[in-house]
């Protein structure tokens, strides 16, 4: 497929399905994308789209920004996952990926769709319909832990946006907060979900405040307690220096 090119109607519809118009933060992304075209295929291959203003040079070198919207559409032709990343230097990286590794047809018979972008505190998980452990961080920010699908996200009340949080980086901050130096635990983020009930709300909140100080995802209240930032490399060196 030749680039640059306009977004196909089905591509636009699928992207907008994870950018709800009734949420100010996502409405801003819809408005940005409405003025963009597909500049090039991204580094992740088929379905990875680099969107930008006509005439822009596509950025294929910068690290991929964080995901700000994620959802799934189940159809008679298989399952499509849709993600939109944070805008960076006037461009937006978006992915529409088929589980069959095929191009999106213009007509799809849909069976079901869901998106984390529609989640609000008090609701079940959009992905599984299962329980969500919620931790208020401040009056505007709530952490969500999707127990069945094993995902972490954070909801901003002001803009209505839901940001997915990578488990590994978050877990590192939790281990630092808990001062757990046993490598069998500290280096095993996969054990987090089995042990989730053992961590208090204060533990989970403090880990996120620290994580957010290092990798800003949301604005927190000015009086939020931020642990002293320390790189993961420093943490791991200290861990092994203690011989645990």
C-alpha cells in the first residue's frame, strides 16, 4: 500500500471506537486525527500506522509513546485489537491488528466490542466483565487492577482518559516501596497478581505515585507524597549487592 494516504473509513471508525466523544481527553485525539493522514507504516509492521499532518516526515526513530487507548472488536473475520499512543511532535502512532494478520476489510460483521477508554470507577472490567480493585490516588485519579485479565490502568476524572500501566515498571516501584530485596520476589513481576490481596491500598498507591514521578502519566495533586526517584539500574545493583 502506498504512503502517504488517507485513513480508510473503516480504520477511522475503529480508531474512534476507542476514543469516546463524550470524554474531553479522547475528543481531543479524535479532533487531532481528523486532520491527519497515514504518513507511513510503523516499525511494528502490518496495521501499525503513523498519523500526522500532510507533508510531515514520519518519525520512525523515537521510542514509542505510552498507550492512551486500547480496545478489541470481535467480528466474523476474527478479532481486531486497536490501540492509540500518546501524541508526540505532532504525530500519533496507532495500531489496528488482526489476529489473522490480514488487512482490515471495509465491511465487518461485528459480534462484540469493548475498550478500556469507557471504564469509570465503580464499573466492572470492560475486557472481562470481572471485578476491578480500585485505589483512589487523589480526587481526580483512580488506579484500577483488572484481576481476571491481569492489567493495570489509571483513570483521570477530569478528562475521562484511561491509561494502561506496564506491570514491570510499576512492580519495580512497589518492591522499592516495600523494601523487598529477595530476588525471587523482587524480580518476579508475574507473581504480583497472585499476591495482590497482600498489598494494602497505601502500598499500591505509593508505588503508583513513585512510578508516575519517573514516568509521568497523569497530573497528581501537589501534596501527593513522592518517593525519592531512583533508577531501576540503581535498585537492581543495590538488590544484588545485599546478596539476596
